[in-house]
């Protein structure tokens, strides 16, 4: 009886020790696995069913934590990567969102228009920083005909988007028809230089054309000599009148200032008579 109890206690003690050892080994394995996995990272998944070609909204997505070991560059970890994006395929709730199943939302104004990316480079020059919904004119300098020529290629082209990097302006996406896009891409590839300038279409003050400025300046130059002789003639007549008036004044003054003849006084006559008697 005592031997059986002793054996049972020994077996229980061994089982308890083995359980402690197994638990210790398990914890070591778990900690080792966590170290290999490197923690957890939250990635974006579909929070509800998302239709293809539909703009993704904030309420359409949710976050899910996965081990760092399984996180790749294609996983979406930043909410900014979902702005203005659509899914290429339908997504069900819980599906992971990756870069290769998303694309930019096409917000062209016309159904048949295309978005053409134009980045600043060696042969593309932007005269100033542009904003979305601006209108631009495109001037091309080339030597296609054997002689250097600079012409207005397109005007009032809509800027659909603006590309920036680190807050600095990099380029734009222009909206145009497929025919315009074909001609523009040809110039972009082979022209010596494309100059993109902001259009003044829609502004309250219409720009003054160089021809008008030249016409106004020429009119001013032509009118100025016509007015000059009249002014000189008037000045001559005024100076002549002034000279005549100046000559008349001394004459009048000569009449008034001419010395009057003085009559001889009685004393003078007596002196004359006395002189005659003595002689």
C-alpha cells in the first residue's frame, strides 16, 4: 500500500516536472519565433465589398496586423497610398490591398480625353508653377522643316493634376484628345524644346497685344509733331505781342516824362536889363 502510494507520488512528480519543462521549451520557441517574425505591422484590407473601377473611400477599408516577416513593399501601410485610387478587380471583405491591384482614379473632364504626363526636363520648360485646373499654352521650337521655327502648338490645354516632390513642382498631367495626344507626344519626343506657359483665358482683364502697344506708340509719335508747330506759332505770336507792348510803353512814358518849358522869372528879367544898361 505504501509502495503504491510512493510510486504514484513519484510518477506525479515526474509528470509535473516534465510539464514544467515542456512549458519552458514552448515559451522559448514562441519567443524565438516572435524574434524571427520581428513584431507586427498593420496593413490595410477591404472593410467591405469594393467594386472594380470604383473610387476607394475611407469607410471601404480597415486595418489588420500581420507579422513583419510577411510584409512586402506591395502591402498598403500608409493611408495616403489609397487617396484617389480605384481597384482593378472586385474585392471582398478581408482581402488584402496591394499596390498592383490599385490604379489612379481617372478624373478626366471628357470621356474620350486622355491624361498625358509631362515632367520638367531638358526639352520641357515650365515658365511658372502651375495648379490643377489651370489652362496652359504650349509653344514648340523645332527644326523639322530644316529651318529653326518657333510656333504656338496648342492653347488653353487643361491641367488635370500637378506632380510635386518634397514640396517642389515637378510636372503636370495634361488633358487632351487622343489626336492631340498623338501630335503632342511626337513633339515631346523630337522637338528641340517645349515651353509650357500659363494661359490668361478666363481672366477678368484681357491682355494687351504687342500690336496694340506698337500702334498706340506710333500714334503718339505721329500726333506729337502736329501739335508742336501750333504751340510754337502761339508762342511766337505771344512773344511778338509782348515786344510790341514793351515798345509802346516807353513811348507813352516819354510823352509824360518830357520836361516842360519853364517861363523866365522877374528876377531873371531884371538882371538882363541891368547888364544891358551897364554895357
